[in-house]
């Protein structure tokens, strides 16, 4: 195969970014488990598949770890090959040492006679690829799996599961069926209008065209409602120094008890915390790096920190501008050109009417199209926080209710199918619909894209693009 | 010329053709051009190139095919023009790419013309006798054909079988069953009995409507369809618009609820539905009882009433009413139709069942893979239509002749000819219904047009190395084509006042950009490209361009861009098409549905393209094959 080769592979299947209690090491594709007897204190000869054993790991007669061993015998494993899973102590050094132990088999063989073929580190997605190749899962299941494994929102998780169940794929197959019907009714028009009658053939064509186009339009809508926010939603607070961002940041954190992680922001550009609202994980970001500089964007635009700060704001799911009504600000106009979600006034318990001028000014700057999107919030901190959280929740639910398709490959293809269909639509809608043969020829392009969507394409194309997202060990 | 004709007593021929239908005539006519000794043996009571079904030649895709045959030096175009009594351009409103010529023919005249053509060729011997035995000598690779009446023996290394529906033919008139090839004609025995060898056969059926007595039809209440004098003749050496016979009209009427009620009520009297016929009929040419029962909501089907000849007593063919119901019911339902209230039936409609051979056992030359020197062409290969038969006849004839003269075989490419499309489809695919050619079978429809048949066929005909009037025509055509094509690309109209006025006067629209080439002008969709090119050649170059060349040049300009885009689209598929597939593994794969596995097992596709073209293969199977997930 183009991506992968056969033979035994090994990888750490759990996150190896930091020390953890347990790490899982997975090996697949070896002929005989006894090849590895030398590394284990238990008798591998007597091991029963799918049972859990405690064993010492041995390197040169020295115990290096105490691990839990599970053996899956071909074909009853994830990859359909022989698989060993080791749950080892999750210290990164320890994990690396155990990997090295198995990877050293070739060297050991040279010293003390052959003990089986060399094991190599698995490439990203290679375990799943083997599962695919050995018919354990289907192509679309692979894509669903990708989503499930990388989801950080319930929506993405659910879509992944739905793909694993083949539901999205059914939708594409319907598109394919409707496409075939459209093609067929065009052929009917060209080749058989004498047999079925000119008007009947035309009526069939119009119907088939309508059905196809309404289906691709619906699918296309599902690619438009998409926001990166559905995969990993960020809530960003930004504004002038002393606007009250940090107070707001900490208030939101205090209110939201289900803090997922306590890893502080890793760069000097911003501080972030993970929070959970209604089962959805968000990253709450305080754009600290902008604090001193936001007023003066023009003069220091080349500053990398600013650029990155702006990038974070631009990509954020919810953009909250924090304003202290009592201080003068000079925001660059481009701040207002980004789809702001909320402008929050802090440092007062007053009614917004006292700041009518400022509100008017911001509205002007943000342009007509944004007016309806921005809410101005003020008042006591308690209700304010609730409003912010409700706004976020509603925005998320609204997006999710459009049932957007998250997989980039699908979104891209559906968009291209839609654009190609629009070309066909132009031909259809023009008065001069004489060139049925040209419509048919344009439809071939649409058909090729649909074939790609449902998986009838060259292996290198589709598999490469699917597996590039996979992590090692999956 | 062969020098080793040793034994004249045995009547040794270079090529023997059994059957003188459309396939047999083409095979004989093309082979004779190689200056070989050709023998055609045909049933004595059957007319040469007879048209037992509809009285027409051409049609969508078939018209293109007839023009390919004609450019190759075949007979069908000549015969059709000579016998044509009505011309039509089908799909006239759907763009040049899918326009096709169809002519109604005088059947008797067509047969006479065909017989005269064969008789006019000195090196063709026409034998009217029934073949009773065919033997093959494995050592000499000789075939001996023995006929019945005269008991003579004919000998050849090349044998082309074009027996149509005559193999084991069986006719059904309602519940009545008669052995025969068609009405009033005996059937041929099956191939096994003839001793040809072991070739797998299947059983197909086809049907034909009743023939009506003209004096009992009221044409005044039907829609008249006149002959079109703008439709070009088929034969390139004919003047495009000259007519060789009197032109007459066809008529259109429709079935109604009363008609369909009678047919539905008598469903069980039709051998198709009562189990008397188990063979599979053509989906593409359904009988009226098929239509009645397949589309229970539709009562109005249009019917073309087509004359079968110029003779005052000629019969009329009600196109669209193919049936095998008993005669009394045929008369009942016919008389419910407007204009047919008092109609008399001259010959009842019937269905015929016959043996066809499994064409996956043939090469692309139509020679048997396992039996060298034995070719099959025409309806015996499970095709329907005179044009498909003729197309195979010419392919078999050419290849038999090339083989006799020890030359490389000629394989037609599906990307530039309908001949190639048809032969590919036939030999790659085991069908379960009669094969009819239509444009959708081609991946390259915008190129496979009528107007450019010469451009597409030129290289094939030149490869034959023959020197006949048609060859001179083709060379002249190609020379003119190159000249005019290049001139149209180069000649341009700048945006001068004179030109703006000129464009206005001629209804050419606006000059786009600084200047506009003649090619760009021809692409304007509101203009008739052929007429525009003809008049520009006269106005600007003061030369007249022939009708044939004008059409080829101007229509090509219109489609070139689309064809290029289409080719790019096809490119990806073509690359994929050439990928090898392991059919054996695929046929065992759990990822492939049961039916697909069965089809794969029987066809044994070697490449993805062959797999893709198997009828009924599912997208899911293709996905599995493309991803090599088997």
C-alpha cells in the first residue's frame, strides 16, 4: 500500500504529552506472541486471549516495569491481526524505555539469534488503516472515528458516532441516487424521447432536476452553518487596559464550577481556561497580550503578539469586547469589522442610556450589517454573567441545530458539488435549453465529485486525505 | 490475390458468410473490397438485407453508426439513401452533438438494392440455399459448409455467422407457437447441430407489431409528419440533399384508456406474462403489454404510423405497438385508437424467441476466442437493430479480410467511434437483454457526432490501404477540413465601423473584445454555425465550402471547448479505468454484495474500467475496488 507497509508495529495509544498514571502501548501484526517471551515474567504460551494479566517487563534480566497485558488473537482484534495491549506506568521516560525495548528486537536478534521480525513504530492512523484493510471497519467509519477521537464538543462527538453508524453516508448515497436519476432522465431525453414521448421525457427531467438540486442545496446548507466553534469553541474577552477583562474572566470561572483543566495559558499572548457549559467544552480566553497595545494598533501593527492576538479574536466562537465607560479608548476600526458578539460595559451598575454616545459610536463603526448581531450588556455582574453564558449556549445550539457537517473532506466536496451544480443550473434555467448534451457533459463533473464523496476514487487521493488527520497509535 | 486456390471443386473461398441480413451484406461488401473471393449463403426465401421490424434506418446514435459504416466504405448508407422515402433529424432541438438522422425506407426497394449491390460485385458469390452442416478441420483450420438443396460443399478459412434471429427461432402469436425465424420463414437449426462447436448460447426474445392495411386507416385525424429536406443523406458520395425516391409522410396518433384497458384485461393471454416465453425482451423496446403493465397510470402512448413502402398496397407499421397478444385482441385494441377505428390487420404482431451466443467469448474483432477463423456478427450476438447488425458485419468483415491478407487486426476505440463502443460493450459484458446502441453508452458523446464521422473514421479506413472512390473523398475532405479549420481560427473581425455594421446586418450580435475570430463567431449560440460558415466563406474568402466540410468544421468549433473540458473530466476516470483489479479476490470479498460478486465472477473484469462497465455494478463495489479494500 502507498502509505503503510505490513509487519509488526508498535505505538503509544494514549496521550504522551505529559506524565500520567497509565499509558497504553499497542502492538499489532506479529505472527507469534511467544517471540516476546523474553520480555515477560508470565508464560505467554498459556495466555488466554482477551483476559487481563499482570506481568513484569524484563530487560536483560532486570525488571523495568510492572504492566497489565491483554492479548487479542487474530482476527478478533481491532486490526484483525494479533494485538497486544500493555497498560504501563505513564511516566514519559518509562513509556519511552518500554517502546525502545520492543523496537530493539532487531538488534537483539543480531546478538542472540532471531526472535521474530523487527517491530517498527506505527505511522499515524496505521492501526485504523489495518482495521480498514482487514474489513473491520468501513471507509466512512474511519472518518467518523476520526471525528469521535478528536471531538471536543458533544456535537462533534455525536456526529462522529452518527457517521460510525453510517447515517451521514446514507445521505450521500441518496444524493448519488438522485444524481443517477437525473443523469438517467437526461439520457432518456436524448436517447428515448421517441419511445416515451417528448413531453413525458421533459417532465421527468424537470422533476429529477428539482429533486437533485433540492438535496444538494440542503446538504450545502449543512456546510454553511459550520463554525470552527463547533469543534473547539473559544470565548474571547478583549478590550482596553483596565476595562475589567480579568474581573469578568475570573467571575465567569467562579460561576462555572466544572473546570475541566487547570493548565494555564501557555503563551504570553493570552490566558485561557477550559470551562463547560451544558456539556460543551469551551476555552475562555483573556487576551492579555493585547492589554497595553490595543489602543494603538496602527503604530505597532507589525508586532507579532498583536497579530496573534487578533487572530485569536478573529477565530473565536464568541467575541466579547469589554468596555470601561469611564476611560477613553481608541480601538482600530478593524476590531469592529470582526463579527463581534457582545460588547460588555463594566465598572458600573448603571443603565446603558448614560453612555448613549459611546454605544452610538460603536454601532456606527461596526457597520450596518453587524448592528443586529451585537448586544450591549451592562448591569450587576450576576445577571450579566448569566446573559453571557446564555448567549454562548444559544449561539452554540443554533449552530448545532443546523446540523452542520464537520468533516473537512466532505464539506469541501459538497461545496464543490454545489458549485458545479450551480453551473448546471445556469444551463437549465437559461431559455436556450437546447444543448441537453452539454448539460449531460457538465453533469459528469458533478458525478465525479459525488463519486469522490461516497468513496469511488483513487486510493491515494482519499486515503491520504483521511489518514493525515490521524494520530499515532490509532 | 491468393494464389493457392488448389481445388476449385470444393468451392474454396477466402471468406464465407452465412446469412445475408444487414450484418452479412456489410461483411461481404467490405471483404470484397480487399479483392478476395467472398461467398454469401442465405436462406432462399428471405430477401437480402430484409427489414422484418420497423421500416427505418438510423435513429439516435444509430444514425452516427450508419455514418461511421459509410465512411468506412460500407453499404448501409448507400442502400438507405436509395430506398429512403422520408427523412428526419431526431433531437433537432437538443444540440448538434446528439442529433441523428433517421430515414423511413421502402423495404422492398431496400432489399432489391442490397441484392443488386452484392450481385454487382464480381468477387462475391451469392448462394441461396440452406446450410445443413458446418464442419471444421482442425489440421487445415478449414471450414466446410454443406448446403441442403444442392448439396454443395463450400470451403474457407474464415467463416462469419450472421444468422440473426434464425437460430432455433420460435414465433409466438398469442397462445399459438410456431417454429420459424420470422413470419413465413423457416428457422435454422441450432449451432450445435450444425457442428460449429461448443459456444455458450442464451435465449432472447423480441417482438414486432401488427402490420396494418393502409386503405383502412383514416390519416386525416392524425398528426402528419413530413419528410425533412434539410436532413443530409448518409452516403458521402451522394449529394447531401438529393432524394432518390418519392418522399411521403408518417403519421402520429395515441393510445387511450380504452386501448390500455383491453390490453391489461388480456394480460394473461400474452405469452410474455403467462409463462409461455421465459426469455428476456429488450427493456428499450418494450411491447405494448409491457408498457400497459409497467406504467399502470399512463394510458396515452404515442404511436407512429409508418409506411413500409411506396407501393399503393403497402402495409403500415404502427411503431410503439409491438405485441404478441392473440390476433382478435390485437384487432380489438387497435380499433380503439383514433384513426384506426376500421383498421384491418395484414400480418398480426408476434414475438420471436431465438438463440444468441455469449459475446464475452469473442475478441474485439468478433472472432471467437477459442475457435480461430470463426466470426459472429449481428443479431445472433444479442443485439437489436439493423444498424447494430451492419456495424458488427463491417467489423467482422474487415477483420476476416485483414486476417486472410495477414495484416494486423483492426480494433475500434470506444473513445472515437460508436463501433468501438458497441464492440467493447458486447465482448466485455454478458448481457441479459438485447443490446441497443444509444448515445449514453458512450463516455465521449460530444465527440461522437454525425457531422465529424469522416474525421473520426479517416484513420481506420486509411489503415485498410484500399483505393476506391470513397478513399479519395475522405482524403479531399480531410485536406479541406484542415484548411478551413485553420482559416476559421485565424480570420478575425476587428472592431471597425464596417465590421460592426456587417455584424448588425447579418444578425451576428456584437464584436466582443478588440477583435473576434470566425471561430468565436461560430460559437455564438444564437447562430446556425453551418449556415454562418458557408456564408462567411462566400463573403470573405469568395470560395464555397462543401456541405459536409462546413458542418464538420463549424460544429467542431462549437464543441471543442466542451470536449476538452469533458476530456479532462474523463482523464481521472480513465486513469482509474486502466487500474488492474483482481476480480478473483473481488468475487470473494465480503465487502461486495452477492449480485455484484456473481456478475464479477461471470465477466472476470481485468481493469477498473471493465468492472465499472458491468451493468448493475454498485457504487459501493466500485469504492471497494478503487480503494483495493478486497
